[in-house]
């Protein structure tokens, strides 16, 4: 492909809205273009990357015995109503009506449709096990789309579904998908960790995420280097600590004028934040809820969602705090509460002594508050955000916590969908039983972002060879020089004949301009045709390492082909 004819236009300036390296470089390199918040076009060079990712995924899925099909984007509401997810899925579900007033949604995932297909075709145990998959566009009305393809409203996903006769067979399918995913991410050259995860809106008995470490990931992964335990931080259990062995001090009311934050209160009273009881007012399904937690810890709202069983909650506004509690933020506590308000206690507050607690009155706190003497506990829950150094639930060692980007998620669904949708099969003994299911997703377009997150430098992208838009960039430094352009043309044609995916930078631009574009777009190999042609040589550069070699012209293309083949092993 000649760059002068290719639809690839780069930018030297960082987009103002882009923070994550993948977002910046994919936009600047001309691989994607924003249409609206969370909605992106994938341009020709980007689409070549996507297709290569798809092909790696497809090969491993086929190898596992899965069969590819193509389901619909437009799903009738009736299918989702059978499982109850039409009501429970929440605001992320894009809903619409046709001209006759019938309800539909744009599929964010396809458990209902695939179960409907299988229940209409599968009748006997002889037709199982079965794994079906597709690669298709999905839609989710994200509350905060951000970081480019990392969290979008429209995205490309591979989703697979397994159908088995019993739990043991279903677990075998689940393990087969684990193995396939491990191979996929290794072939993509991604550093990925498998972690236990929440089943969330999908449901089922267990799930695992495949997470690539990156500072701009939205998942927090906790892992233990001692025993190998790993889990999404939102599912790591934090139990109740041992009761504090401390003499109870006399209760005392103290003025705290204008002191609203935990940090300010800690400094004002000269006490650690761990001695402060933090109260947070939420509005849940229109009703108030207070969550109490130790002052040095934070509430994990994913954990809170699991406890509440709904994502319909938010922090109360200033006016709501005043109306419900008669106070202001910073002075919410457990005293003088309305009788009908629900209170949840995080495990971190179990057995505490001599705590600082607000009175629900402006500018006042109690110090030396003790349970049972001054207040009574209510329902204990685990809503505490996991942090570095917390105990490993498996071995008791110290957990590490890092940010990561979820690229794959697998679920052992059991009969979550087959029972309500009556997807039954006839067993050997003639009895009808529900099919046991699993589902397995990989974010294809998100993988493109993850690759850039893990493979870049200050100049741009460093595509691993198996997924690069082109494997070789042939650069002619001076197109008006007859000898240079002739050699570059010959090299380009030879590389194409040898099966190397090549882009020929034949633009009438400066050498610096072409080098900057080559670094930005991130082609694995660069062949520079410059003044050294007079010596019968060209320069080869490897983007990932920065290494370079001067080689005779006739040896250059075979050498690049050899290095590309080695990269793909």
C-alpha cells in the first residue's frame, strides 16, 4: 500500500479530551475518529488491527470446538422479559420501539437470544455439549464513556455460549474456555492476569476476568504474590477485625466549626483518621440510606451495589442532606437519626473503641464514642474498598492492588437462563432437564486499546508484529532522487511479493516528518532508503527495541521477513 493513496492521516497535537495513552495515540495515529461521546469510527489502519485481533480470537475459538454464528443486534423485549432482565438490567440498556409500538433493545450481550435459538433446536442429550460464538457490535448506554475504546457505548465483542447436560460437563467447557483465553492473550502479546470476579448483571455461580495491567484501567485487581490468589477488588472479602482492646474514655461533645472533611477533622482533633466514624448518605431507589465506615477507608460502590441488589443509588445532594438529616455534609452521624432511615455498618467498624462521631448538627462532634454504651450496631456488611496491604483471604499474606483493564470475562451460568426460558433437553432416562450454560466474552475493540497501553513510548505506538496494521514501513527519504525512489520502489514490490504486509511512504515530505509518523503509527519494522543506497545499503530499524542495521539492498527484505517470522512464533 502506498501511503500517498492510503486513508491514513496523522496529527502532531494531543487531543484535549484524551488522557489515556491509547486514546491519544489511536486518535493521533489516525486509527480511530470520534463521532460522539463513547462512539468511534475505526479507520482503515485501525480496522486492519481489529481484523488481526479477530482472527487470533477466531482461530482459538474454532480450535476449542466452538462454532461461529451471527445473532441479531435488535432484540425483542419479550426475550429479555422472560429472564427478568428487561427490568433489572438498568439504564445501560438501549431501548427503542418500532413503528407498531413493540419494544426492542440493542443487544449489550446475547444470553437471551442464544438460549431462545438453542431451545428451539436442541431436544436431546445427544446434541450436547455445544459451544456457539459470534463476533459482533454491542451497545451499552454507559453513564461515563471515556478513554476512547476502553469504555464506549458501541464496541466490538466476541461472545460465546456453552450448553451442557450437567454441572460437571459445564465446568469442562468453562475450563476449555479458560485455556483458549490464555492462548489468545499470549498470541496477542498481552500481559494478562486471570482474577475471580463478580457475576453482576449476567448472573451465574462463578466468574473470572482476564485483566491487562494499565494505569488507565477501570478495574482494580488484588493479588497475592505468596499464594497466587487474584481477584477483582470488588469481590475480595474483608472480614471483621478483632475487637479493639482499649479502655473506654468518657463521652464528650466538642465544637468542630467549619471542619467538614476527614482530613480536616483528623488534623483538628490530632487523631488518626482510623478513629473517626465516617457516615455517607445515599439515595437508593428514592429512599435514604446511611453507610458507616472507618474514616481511613473508602466505600467500594461496586460492593455496595452487590449488597443493595440494585445500581439505582447515588450520593445525596446538599439539599437532601439538609432536608433528611437537618445538617450538612461533614456532620452526618448516627445520632438523632429519623426512625425510618436504614443504616448499614461496614465490617471495619466492628469492635471499635473511642471513636469520633458527628451528631447530625453543624459544627459538633462527639469524641470517645463506644459501641453498646453509646450506640447499638445494626446490619454489618462488607462495602470497604480493598487497598494495598490488606490480608489475603486465602493465605493471610499481604495483598497487592493494581489498576487493570478487563479484556475478557467468563461466567458459569448454570440454569440462570435455561430455567426461566424453558430450555430443556431429554436425558437418557427420558426425563426433561434444564440445559447448563456458560458464557464467555472478549472485548475485541478494547483489546486494541490495551495493546497500545502496554506497547508504547513517548513517540507513539509499538505494535506487536502479529497485530500491526502493516509489518514493514518502507521510507524513501527523497522522492525526487531517482536512485532512491527506484530502489525504494523495488524494495516495496519485493516485500509485497514475499508476503510482507508493507506500506510504502512515498509522500513528498521531510525525513523527520516520515520518521515521526512511523514512530507514531508504530509499524514493527522500518526500512529507510536514503543516501546509503550509493553504498548499496539500506537501514532497517526495529520499533520495539530501537535496534538498527545497515544491510546490502538485496539482503534487506529477506532479513525483515525472517525477523517477522520469528516475532510471530
